[in-house]
C-alpha cells in the first residue's frame, strides 16, 4: 500500500512539471508573436516549430513517467499479494491446529437434528485440543475435547491391547487407588456395567473369528438393499457407544450402509453433546445425530429415527453392541428374498463386568417365546422345526423377537403401522411387533450366520417418573388389540386391574384393515408349544391355610435349581400361590434378589408373581417353570413334561398338596420361615393349601387324581 502512495505522489510531481512547461511555452510564444507581427508566414513557421518541440517534449516526459509508474504499481501489487498469501497460509495453519467440526467442508459436517425440524447447527465452541495427522498404523484422527488424545481406546490393530479378540478384561478392584475406585464405582452406578473395563478396550477391538465354517462360505444376493442403522441412546458411556458405531462402520460393506442414525433421547452428560458431534464429523456425514427435545423413551426414539432414515431397510441396534464380521449380509439377503420377512441376528452375550465376548455356534441357536405375563423368554428350537432343517445355519422361525436388534423393510414396517404410538417408554413393543408380523402375513426369523454382541445388564441404570406402571399399561394395550379372548389369561395375572390404558380403536382398525389372522391361529400354527392356562385345573394364588402366605415366584432369567422360602403375600399375582387361612398372610414366592429364593410372601391379590396354574398333568406351573422336588429343597425348575419330580396331587376340599413320587406333602415350618416336605398329616394346618380358583369339572374331565 505504501509503494502505491509513493507512485501516486511521483506522478503528481510530474504533472506539475508538465504545467510548468506549458506556461513557459505560452509566454515564449507570446513574445515571439510580438516580434514577428509583420511577417505572417514567419509566424506560421514559428508556431509549427513550437508545436513540434512541444510534442517531442511531451513524449520525452511521458514515456519514462509511464514506465516508472508501471514498475511501482506492479511492485506494490506483488508485495500486497504475497503478504495476503502469507496471512491466508498462517490462518489455515491456525485453523488446522484448532480444528472444529463447524469449520470442516460442508459435506463433512455431521447432521445434528432437533426433533422433526430441519438440521440445527450447534453453537460454535472454541476447541481446546488439536487434531493430529493420521499416524502410521492407520489410526483415525483423534477428536478434540478428549482429555487424552493418545488414549489407548483409539488404538487400532494392537493385538496386545486389553480385550482384543473379545477377551475378558479383569479389573482387580482391590489394587486400585482410591481415586481409581471412585471412577470405577461411578461407572458402575451410571451404566450398570463396568465402564472402567470398557475404557481399557479399543473402540476398534477385534472379535472372535471362530464363526461357523458354513457361514464363511455362504453366498448371498449380489444386489442387496442398503440399510440405515438406528441406534438410540441415553447417557451411554463414551467408549461403549463409540465401539458400537465403529463395529458397524468397520464391519459393514460401504455399499450396504446408507447411514448410522444416532438418536439421543435427551442425554444430559457432557460427552454426549459437542464432543460426540465433533468425533462423528470425521465420517463425512455417514453418521447423523438426532436430538430428542425431551425424554421420550426407546419406542418413540426409534420412531423418530425411522422417520428421518433414508435406507431401504431399517436395522435397529442398542447402544451397547458389537457387530461381528459378516453380520449384515445374512439379514439383508432374507429381506431381499421377501420384504415381509423380519430378521434378527443371533445375540451373543458381552459380559457386563469383563466385556468378554461369548460367541455362540449355530447349533445352539434359540428362538423367542413369551409367557402369559407377556414377558419375552428364550427357548430351544422346537422339534417340529428342527426336523425340517437341513443345516444348522439355516434361518429359523421365531414366535417372537427380543426386540433390541432386528432388520425390517422400511415400507413394510410402515405398512404394519410401526410401533403403537400409545406405548410409553419401553416394554411390550417387541411382542406387539412379533404378533403383528405373524398374524398379518409376514415371517419372523433368527439368522444363525448373523452375530451381534450385546451387553446384558442386571439392572437398568435409568430413572423414570413414578406412579405409572408403563410395562403394564403397554401390555394391556397389546392384549386388547392382538390377543382376542386369550387376553383374559394376562388380565388374571394382574388381577383384572386394567386402569386407564388409553384409546386403542385406531390400532384395532389397523388390524382389521390389514386383514390379520386370529390369535388362536397364531397359537396353533406359530407357537403350539405354549401352555394355555385354559387347560389348567386350578389357578391363581396358592395360599397356606395356617399362615395366609402365598407361593411366590418372581422368576428371573434363570429358573433352574431355585429354592423356595416363605415371604409375605403381596396380592400382585404372578410369582405367588397363597397358603390359605388367617395369620401372617404369607405366600410361596420366587424372589428376584441375588439369592433367587423361591418361597413364601404375604399375599397381595394382584396376580403377577403369585399366579400359579395346576395343569391336567399335575404340574404346578409358572408358565414354563414348574415346582420340582427331588428329595431335598422344593425348587422351581423348567417344565419337562415327564411328570416325575414335577407331578403333584391336589385335593381342593382338604387342601392337601401331595408329591406323587415321594408321597410327601407340602408344608411349612412352624415359624412360617421355610417350605418343607413332610409326612402327610390331615390335622396339620401347615399342610393345608388353597388355589384361588378350582375347576372341578376339568379335574374330572382330565382324570386328575387327588391325594391318596
């Protein structure tokens, strides 16, 4: 800029000199005119000479002036250009050092979406850490806002790192410092799994490679549909959530993955906000983040994710999963063959304490079922399906799905009415979708060649508003729409206390419009193995006459070899059968505590845990669990249908409950603390039991034998 000013001043001075020449010329010409007024020809010659001199002088002055000004101008322009270039380069370096997702090219920005509206960019935040160039070994760039950009969780390909190949990471808490113990405990409290161990494992960790040999050579359709993977989360741990995302990105072929949609169900932990957006920005828009505007729960979060997904197929995963190599192709292949087929992977167990990946073989594939409390359960492939299978890796029909991990054609999902929008938070949506698929013309399968690991937690770390039994309300809506007259079996479990479950007329109309089959058709053709309570001789609470306690069985995931002990009756049904009489009102109950004790509780008259059935074969059943006596404690054990230790004889008039094999009677200790098997005595009030309902006609019809 300075040089340009100088050149301008120089040109001004030249013009002043030119004016001086003009003035000299004028006065000189005037003088000449006065001397030569008498000679016109001479005057003309003089004027011509002056004109020539004037022209020559102007040329001599202008040429160097123009040359000098040009040199000065170009020199000044070049200097300014170089200075601007240097400033831009410096700015670029500064921007690179303080990289921020808001400053990346448009195509690399993560889609951050609030509700159903258009994408809303987050407010700019000053970055604190630098993005480093990709180091040797293929590691991804480290995101900003991480405390330690060299944290081992970002390492890739290190076979010696903790947890590689799905191996267990055992943390000896006794060797931790007080500060480390505090971190350990906080992780457990917030997540209900060992976050401390997870944070030692790479987000790129490798998994077992011992998949079934037949799966390795299985061929799939070359023109498979693209899928949107939808992952809903709420305050998920950083390392676990990233490991879920990376397992999808790194083990799903690029041409099959439309996008990953992360649906944030109103998280409030810092790492789920700006740091997550910055980290996901490195994937060039492949990972989208949708922010819920309030806490909605899993069901509505999934519906919002489906609303913005652009893939032909929707694949739902939980936020604490790891996909094995080759996980998606078997699922998409089944949908390609028939868009009305809904498919689930085999769900492998990731230990919630050590994060060990437990891979299962195709031969041991289980299928989904349910009980009349409308709870999902697993069971082995029934014989009628097993005999039709030619290979262990063949897809297998499943009456129900667990609900967390599955793929479905998006248009078919919409045709089925997606989830019931009247469902709250979570619970029951998996059974509703399962019944709807089968009854409305679709097929539900588990595909043994597709494996996804899932962290199974022993408790939920999340808190919800109190005062509403969400699962019960959802289940009632489900029963009203899909179970027909069979809904009474569920209502008996909750003592027919339905409460306000909302309007289900729209869902009933949907079922009618789809032309769906009856629930009886479903039981006869899809799940004939399910025990139907209508065949039972007696049902309801089983109360002890002396103590008025009820048999209670709050059965958890495992029901084998659980001892029965007395507990107060709670009159919520389900796990308890009442011990009929006055006194302290206790019921036989299967406790959900760590001891898993099966015994007596106070009767609560609410069904639920205190609801039992006496089958025509003499089994005291809790759906697929039976009261069993093998000579020591009274246990609850999976029903095997072979009578033996599980056969009981009941006399409703005398209240005697006799074990068919041992000939002993079920009683209680005098303090009411424990169940016991003793020699039958008619006058012992502790051996008197009453079912809430007894159908004498069915007992006679089925030839049920009373106690001897």
